[in-house]
C-alpha cells in the first residue's frame, strides 16, 4: 500500500508517484477496505497445475465468484478445446501461436477485442492500435456496460464525455448531490470528501431508492474522530421509485424555477436550449411529478431549499442513473438542474460521474471504443497508415453477432464479459458459439467457465504493481498517475500485458509486401516508447511522455467556455419515461455489495445492509406483508427473461421496489438497452415475487 502504484480498485484515484495511500492533492492516508482486498487477492499463491488436472471444468462452473477469486493466481497458460473436460497447461509459444492462427484465419469483421478498465494506458493503446491495424473496428471496453450513458450525455451538454471538475472543486463546494450511487460501499474514499464538506458547513443531498446505512452515517478511517464516533453523511435523503429519477429531477428544477433560484445571467450568456426545458418543466404538474417519482412534495421542497441555499454545488452519480433504458436522459435531466443553478464551468461546481474500474476512463482515452474521435483517428492514419474503418459494433451487438455465428475469434484483455452481460444464460450461449477465445487474466472468474469459446486460451498476466516497467492510469478527475511497477507476487510464467499484446500482434498482423513487420514490436514492448506514441496521438495526452503525472488537457472547466460548436453548454428536454409493467410486478435493481468490486466478490456478507448471502432479495416490510412473506422466507423471483430462488431480507427501500445482487441476478435482466448509449438496463427490471415451492411439490 506504500508502493508508488495507483490503486487497483475504483477510479477515484490514489497512489502513483506520490506513493501509496495519497490522492493527487497529497493527502495521507487515503485507504479503503476494497484497496486492501484487491491487493490481498493479487498476493495469493499460484493455482498449481495439479488442480487443473484434477478439477473438471464442469465442477469449476459450480463455484461462486467468491470461490473462484479465492483459488489464487493464474501462473501459466491454459487451453480447453472442443470436447475437453479440463483446462490443461500449455507453453507460451503454443498459446501465442494458437491465437495468431485463429485471428489470421478469420476476417477482421468476424472478430472483436474487449478491455477491462483495470488495464494500463499503455496496454490499452497498444490493444486498439493492433486491432485497427489488423482491420477490426469492433473495439470494446467495459464502459459500455457502466458509464457509456454518462459519456454520451456529457458530450451533448458540454462537448466532453468525462468529469467537468477536479478534486479541488470538491474541496470548494458547499453542496453535493449524490444520486444513483453508493460510494460508502463502492468508492469509500469519496466519503472522506463528503464528510469534510459537512465539516465546512456544506450539505449533502442523497437520492437513492434504498436507504444505505453508509450514506446516513460512516466511519472514515483517515479521520480519527470519524473512525471513533462516526460521521453523519446525508442531510436530506430522498427515496424515489426505481426509474423515477427524471420525474424527481424535473420536480427539483420546477421548485428552483418557481422560487426564482435559476441563474438567469448565466443561462442567457452560457447555455442554449434552456427556455425549451423551462417550458417543459412548467407544463408538468406537481401531482404527476410526485406520483412518477414516488417522492412527496415536502421531501422535494426540502431538497430544493438545500439547492437554493448553496453557493457552489457538485453533482455526482453512478450506475443508478446509467443502467436504465433512459440512462442518457437521466444524466441530461441532472445536467439541466446544474445549468439552472450556474454550476458548470465555475470553481467548486460541476458534474462528476463516479467511475468504477481504476482505469476505465484511461482505457477509453486510449481509443478503446468502436468509434474513435475524428482527431484521434486522423492521427492514427497519419502516423501509422491505419486507414479509416467503418463504425464498430457496440459491445452487446458483438454478443448478438456471436450468437448468430458471425464471430470467429475474440481477444479479451481482463474483465468478465460473461458476468457483465444481461440474460446470463443467453450470454453464455453466445460466447460459447465463438470458435476461438483468448483471455488475458490474473485469476479465474465465471467468464473462464460460462463464457469460454469452443477453444479457449488463458494467458496469465502480471498485475500493475508487478510490472517491470512503469505504467499509467487515469482517474475519474482526468488526472493521469504513474505506477512504478514492482516484482511478481507469485512464481510462474506470467507476462506483462504489453508484452503479451506485442507477441500476439507479431503473429496476427500480416507483414508488409517486402516481408518486413508492419511495426517495430521490440520497440512497442517498451512502455516509455508507447507513451511517446500516446503523446503524439491521444487527445489531451501531450504530457504522456514527460515522466510526470498530469491533468488531461481540455476536459475540465473553471470558466463557462466549453468545447461545443458555439462554446455554450446545452440544456435538453427530457420526457418522462413510460412504465408499462403489470400491476402485480415490482421494480428490481441489481447492485453490488460492500464486499464486492464489479463482478469480483471478496466476501458474501454485505455488512452495511445486514445481508449475509448473495441469493438475497431486499424489499420493504410493507411489500413483504402484502405478499405474505417474512424475513428469511425462500421465494421465487421471475422476470420476462428468467427466474431464480432468493431469500427475503427486509430493508428501507421505497415500497414497490426491490434489490438483488449483481452479477448473480443477471439471469433476470432482459437485454433492454438505452437506444443512445447501448447500455443494458440492469437497474430497472420488472419482476414477480412468488412463494417458493419445492420442485414436484
């Protein structure tokens, strides 16, 4: 934790050149349980070869995400071919050659690549460079299943798809609106900023259907008094219906406008489209907005008062807003409220998508996306002769192509593509239809078992603090850290991600007409050389080769001048979504636990919610009584996609709504996508909850 490496968990950012447990402002100690869990998991011993000889794939498939994580590190390449009952060890030359043969045999349009947000900038840049030089436009990163809606919406609003603010802005704000997020569980060090804001006299407004203990009161390890006595977090806590966010945000804006709280001068000088938004909000009735949101008028009025009493506000959100079929509109509605108060492009104000993976934003900055920004694409053409490619498939479209037999090979750089998809049984069938799959991984997860292709090769990778060369990562604040690397925690045949990709590229890419290689792969195994190429081509990354940590240029705004065609921010009308579910259904959202990071589960107990198992359905006592259940009852939860057995836990959630754990509940999530971001609606599923009956009973 003291090494000069960026934290492996969330994108809040910690560590780097200043040393472990320090943020970009140098504050010490910055630490959380998730950081320790991730580090401890990477320090486990290697899984021995005998384990794979003795343990069939079918038996491994019964293990839970937690049990798979606890098996230890992958230390040598593995392969499973059609008809194999076990993974078996192979050497690196054979593993790499098999990958090369599969991609050379396929047409580029019959392949895709996918990257986790835990990879480095250097590996991500090389991945997309190799993919595009090979000729596939189907280049994916995991953000399509998390914050893609944020990027689409924020590009609409102010011409940049990332946060508009820096860490110091949180330190200057006197109000934080936290909506659709549970940083106490998923980004614990962010709570430190909220506690410090309250200590300065600021206010915290939380919007979440579920009353989260950690958002009511929290013990911050870095603050001694907080650690001993605890700290209050939320001053106002609103609990809307799942999917009621647009109605609630419109209600808050309506209250601001009726009380004359909009910044008219700012709106006139620095925005477009607000008068249409004003007319839309004024036409909506209070009764309709309260009913659609599920929040009473007194609760709305209290939140409006908090907004009006603040001088500088920051708005923060996570997948509680993005994981909807109207996820882009959710963020546009939130942005309209920020614009009304003049809280964009000024110190101590702004919009902050709370990102999960420690480098998911950096991976996107490196061009790992099916559509590249025009300037970036032109640089690739000018520098490397990589001609313009057609628009690539979004991530779910590549899964659909696989299900239809149109994918012949794929390369997955980390992550858990199976565990990240809706309709888990369908996702397994789609991935199983791919003739060849290569996975670069540090540990086993459900993807290696339920998401493997007909032939699957697993290539074991070093973690970032084990790399022999420095790497870089980008935080949610657009701040790029340097990670010094270190020594491997386990003995074995592990390689760095960049080395693996360069070796694959030398086998995949055809030579030039004179027989020479298209790239100097010995040079591009050098991380320093890759940073030089990044500095030449990636927008905002001109300092990438400087050896210093830096703020990405052109993304954060402290004056209201934005990279839009007219230099102004854009307000957008957001219609209320329609919900046509049957009256006997509940609205279900999937969520993560305190002992979990994305699809990785470190422990089954969810300490803050008082839930001690993963097959739980959390509901209001009122709903349990209405349905004839009590806490601890076993029930059957059904959706249009699937069904699963669960155990009832009573929590403080808006009646009519329920929650279950991701990724286990993915069997219930239908493949409904936001039409603009193509993000699945993991947070809004219509379900019926019935009494459990033993089969045959």
